[in-house]
C-alpha cells in the first residue's frame, strides 16, 4: 500500500482499494494502522472533485514520517545519510576531522550534518531510531566492557542529542550491508565486501543475511596472513593483508621503491602517467588480494564480490590483477560464477548501512540480532 | 510433547497435560495430529490403574514410527545410519567397495546395510524420505544437467528401491551438519568443519544454518591455494591445500622424504615410534592447515572448528601444529574464542547428515533449501 502511494502519489481510498485488490474491510484496517502510525496522512482537498457531493478524501505518504538517519563515525570523518519512507536515498554528507576528536565534538558534527540533510528539522517519524557505524569489532557478548570502553559513552551521547534509541555496529560490516541493499550487489544473497582504505576490512552477506560471526568478528579480511615472513601488523599479527593493501602500506611501498606519492590521488596520477614502479606495485598488491578472495570464495561461495574503499580509485591497475589472481586461484568450476564489482556507494556506505540496521525488516537482517548496547554503558 | 514422552516414557493424557502446561483443548488438538500421523500410539493397559473406573489411556511414542535413514555414497564405501523418532542415533553400518562400482550395485549394498540396522523391516514412518550424501558439488541451479549426469539416475534408483522421496547433498557438507547436531559441535551456531581424507573438504554452519553458497560450492577448503608454486591439483588448480593435506599427499611426501608407509595406520605407527621425518612432515602439514583455518576464522568467525577424516588418526602430531598455527595467524582478539575439536561421528557422519537433511525441522536447516532433484532426471 505504501509502495502504491509512493509510485502513484495521492490516491483516494477507493482508487487505493482498486489498485491493491484488498477487501474494503482489510483496506480499512490497514489504513487505520498506517494513519495512526503517521506513515500516511489524509487530505480533503481533492484536486479533481467528482462532480457532486463532498470531495473524496485523498491519502498520501506523510512527508514528515519517513526520514531514517544513519551515521558513520569513521576514523577521521563523520558521514551521515538519510533515506525516505520509501527507503530511497535522500542524501548524504561528510566532514573530515582530526583522528583524536573527542566523541562529544563528533556527535555535534554529526548533528550539524544531519541538519543539512533534513533542512534543520529532524523527523525520525515511525522509525524512531538511529543506526550508527563505528570502527572496530562490535557485538561480542563476552566483551561488553571493552566495547563500552572503546565507544566511551557514544550511544548515550547520541541518545541525548537525538532522543531516540541508537543501534551500533562495525562500519565496514554496515557498508557491506548497504552495498547489498542499495549498491553494487543490490539484491545479492551471498555477497563478499572488501574495503581497501586506511584499514582493510570487509563484511559478509551469507545466505541472504548479514553475518556477524560468533563474537562479532567476521569479515576481518585485512588480518588474513598473506606473508608469514611479512611486516608486523597493528593487530599484533604478522604479514596480514592490511600490511600490504592498506592505503598507507601501498604508499609506503611505492615511496620505498623510488616513487613519490603522499596520497591516493598522487598515486593515481602516477599510474595514469604509466609509471612502471606504481603499476608493478599494484600488480603485486592486486595479486595478493585476488589470492585471498579466491580462498574466501572457495570457502564461502559468494555470488558477488564488491570492492570498495579509497584505494579502488587506482582502477584497472589494481582491479585487473585482482581479477586475474581470483580467476587463477578459485576452484575452476566456480571461475565464471563469481562477479567482481566496484562499490558504488562511496563514503556514504557505512552511514547507509546504519540506516539498514534501523530498517530491521530487511530480509538481509532477518536473522541478525539487534545490537543496541546495554543502557548501563550510558552512565 | 514428543520430548516429554521420550524422556518420561508412557504417560496418560492428564499427566501429559500437567507436564506440558497446555490447555485441554490444545492438548487434544495436538494429540489428534500426532496420533493420526502415527508418531504417538495409545494403549489401554495402564500399569497403575487409578482405583475405580476404566484404566486411563496411556500414550507412548510409536516404536514403529520413527526410523529415519541416511546413506552416504562415498568414493569407495557405502555408509548408512538410522535415528529413531526422538532423533537419537540407533546405529550405523559401512561396507567398502571398489571405486568404480556401478550405482545399481551401490544402491543394493545400501539396501542390505539398511536392513542390518532395521532388522530387515524398513519403517520410514512419518519422515517418509531418505537423505543421501554424494561426492562432489550438489545444488547448483545452473548446473542441473552436469549434476544429473554425475549422479547418473541415483535418485531414481533409490526412489524405486525405497519407495520414498530422496534428498541429496554433498556428503562432506552433510558431515558438517551432523557434527553440528550430534557430534563435536553439537548445538553450535557457527561451525567450521574440515575433513582430511582422500580428498580435503569441509562445510560451514553459519549463523545457525547449514550454508551452501551461491552455487552449492561452499566449504571447498581443500582447494584454497596454500602454495602458488606447488603441485598440480585434480581440480585444475595449483598448490591447493588438498595437494599437501590429503591422505595420498601426506603419504607420498613421507615416502619421498625417506619414510615408508602405505596407509594412515602405518604412518601413525611411525609417529608413535618417534620417527622424526614423519613428525616434521606433519608439523609442516599442520602448519599449512592452521594458516588456512586462521584465515577462515578471520573471515567467518566460527565458534567451533571440527576436524575430521582419517588423517586425524595421526593425533597430536597433526593437531598440535594446527592449533599453534591457528593461534599464531588468527586475529589476536579472536585467539582464545575459537575451539578446535576432533570430529566424533567418524565415518557415519555423512549418512547422519543425510538424516538431518530429512529432519528438515532442524533449526540448522531452517534457511536451507530442500535439494530433492528434479523428477525429470529419473527417466
């Protein structure tokens, strides 16, 4: 019914009844619920009066009812996104900040960004919650204290600001979810998402559900060992994929090899000028990524792999070797069945995934536990 | 209600009503269904008459109602297993055969083995289906023809013999399912099962459901590349885990290194005598397995890893190095959260998994599509 109102605009009760094919009684019952919940509003100003009698009552989606908000507190930026009641993306906004900005300032920044999307008036309507992405593992039932320490009262701060419950999950996992709903893998049942950014992480949609793993620690593709004799990783391990495929690792390796690039755009410029050192380096990095992806495909059997993160701006120089290595190392009978795609949602993905967490009716979340933190940690 | 009858034995209607706490009407409705379906039978011979009046009617599980049968058509053996209505394992039986034995002979062998478990009288009761494990991938919707060719009419042969529908899946995946229901990971929501046998394979229980992957190709751990410069694998790849960790690969490597063993028991004997070549070899194999398992843990986040297959008879010589490498390469914060266990169901695991496929009400199968092959392939 909401979909009909979305697609057709304002409709009278009888028009709506005809189009949805429900009995008068059922229609009445459902509309009563939708009107009471504020999802649908009535208007007596019919644009085309039917001749005699009072004008037919017209039903429309409530423009105030439906913005859902997601916030991604990344390492060095806040991203926000909004979708309307029909789950269409309304807009997104971002602002970078220093890595050590206190939570209170980040929350204030988030509130300001949300204001730019909603015209200053936040209307959470029937959704009545905000979905939030954060860096690092979330959701280990045995690790509540450590998780609360790291989040440092963030859920409480947000609840105070926005006055609604707050759902929190890892922002990369949320990006995987968003790409599977609105992005490169829209509608995918088995999706593997890899993000190549300051860190290397990912997420899994498995059999139609976002997957967390036993301790909220799934999708940690960046910490898969690719070189047991490799560099020390921040996680405490050695030779993790992150030590060769993060932005920092790639730039450092390029500069050590005689190149000169301080950021990804500079590296992209070098690639575009045909710089052999940069091309060789990305071939090596892409090959390592492809071997890891092939291993994961053999284990998990996704239909779509989505690669996101700033490093994908290097384009075919990276993605080409990834595809070659994936094809060479995947089980041959799976070779042409897995589709590799670039992420399409950009830096808004984490915030959009936060919204998906709120739109809990998504089939992708049907088996996914709600992750609202314990209220005790607000104090 | 069935569980109460299983645990308490025969009960009167009023005793059953008291214990399950349901209303008289609800109790009556449920019992009507159970009696009609043959799951429960009544008996007037009350062992303890209540003084005056006719003896209370007693309800028991129908001993004839409930054997469920699973069959595993492995490469060189047929395994069968049976569980009773209460889902307890009644028994299992196996018989080896030549690798090229025709399907008709294998089916005849299966029927004979089933007869030894059921006393000659097969009573499938309310379950009314047989679950069957086979070698190789099963369940790719785009590969029906190839799958039918490989199965070569097996489902039709079985249906003719047993007169009930036949459900088919990969036998290693079924073993993973069985270990998660009756075996080393009983009750596990996130279980990774690895089998080290003539081939190397596995299966995943993910978020409480057996996972198949987009094309029925999940759990192919044996074809994860562990050495890009390694040996050619039967799958067409190079340096797959199977090329270093299958029974044949381990025995060949041992013999090339100067040892002498034609089968796993001989290798176990060498290990028990402290043979340094064998110990070093298994340390190397175990390390490679542990690195793969660590990668999969980082990606998927299981709570339990179960290792099965004949090669686990090498015991601590293999499992020790697996655990060390797993611990060294898993994300440090996950280190003490994943439990590594030896499989407990032995060679019956695949057949038991077949039964689980039939007991479709298992929560582990709640999101798992039934895999009854197209009747068209019987002709």
